[in-house]
């Protein structure tokens, strides 16, 4: 299934795919855009560092009838800007704005506009923080966070401590992440892009966290604390390490997620 490409707020490049059911029902509105007024949407916030993408889960959810968007954070990969100059959760909110205002497929020039019936944020690891923070927006229906970073001050407890990770990103990924040290250091001030500092603003009824007890990259105990403080649903696995997106597609995982999204 061929991925289309668009750009939001000038900077944010995003891949997206259209479910076949939406192709059949879309009609042009008065502005000439193809409009889906019953869209089910997933916006996926990936981990960092690594190649941006949702892997096989992208097609999996498209086949289930979802529009799926996979944006690149500002200052990373094809997107413009400087990474971590602003909180990455704001990139997701700009995508939420953009899909309802209209966006263009850069391959074909066709313009689309969505009125989401349901809008879900899925996030993994670094992207888990983004979806937890952006999920407080009233336009977001539910949030699913896999192995999320909920407290940057606890990251030194894993095998990728703060200072090591900065050096690794600079050495191994170069300009894929346009990053300066002063922005990276904001992750250690306890407030910037740190969900545990914003629990009062987070509606736990909208949140499902999936974490494994043997995750040695992002340790699970902060997720337990976060879930307790916010009333979020927590699916805690005995094993699985730093979970991959395959958990979303497994029989047990998809059933768990589907039941949560329908609540």
C-alpha cells in the first residue's frame, strides 16, 4: 500500500494512507477538497532515535478502516525546524489542526479535508510522551501509549541514560536530528515535555498505557506511578522488553486496544 505525503504548518512532513472505505465515500466540498465527514483517524508518534514509521501496523490499521498519519517531529528527518525547540506534542496538535483545515498529497496534488468521527493518538517510547500530553486536547478521543517516557528524570535508570543518548544521536544520526545541547537539556528540567509534571491536565479515562516489566530502555515503574495519579488504564506485561509495534497487531493486543477504544 503506497504511502502518500503531506506537510502541515510548513514544517511537519507526514506520511499518510487512506482506507478504502473512505475512498468510496469521500465527496468534493465547495472548496474542491475531497471531504471525509466520518473519518476514523490515527496519528502515530514514533520513538527516537530511529527511522520514522509505523511499520506493518500502518497497513494493519488502514485495513481496519482508519486514516493513519505518521508525522516526523519538527527538526527531524524531512521536517523543517529545530528538534526540541518546542515540545513535540505541539507537532501532533498541529497535525490535528491540519487534517480538519485541509491538506494536500504532494504526489498527486489532490487536497483532502477530514471531519474526524474518532481521533486517536498512538505513541511509542519517546512518542508516548507526545501523545500523553497532546491527549488532553478535547478533539482527541483516546490515547494509546506503548512503553512511554512519562518522566524524563527517571531515564537514567535505563540502559540509555540522558547524556549517552544525546551523544549517540549526534554520532549515529547526524542531521536526521537537528539538535542543540541546550534544547536537549530541557528534558532534564522536569517540566518540558514531561508528562508526570502535567498529570493534573491529563484525563486518564482517555489513556491506555502498555508497558513490560522487563523493559530496560524505558523502565516501567514511572508508568505505574503515572497511571495511579491520572486514573489511566495500564496493561502491564510480565515480559516483552521495550515493546515493538507488533503488540498493536497481536491477537491479544488488538483485542485489548479495540475494547479500550470502544469504551
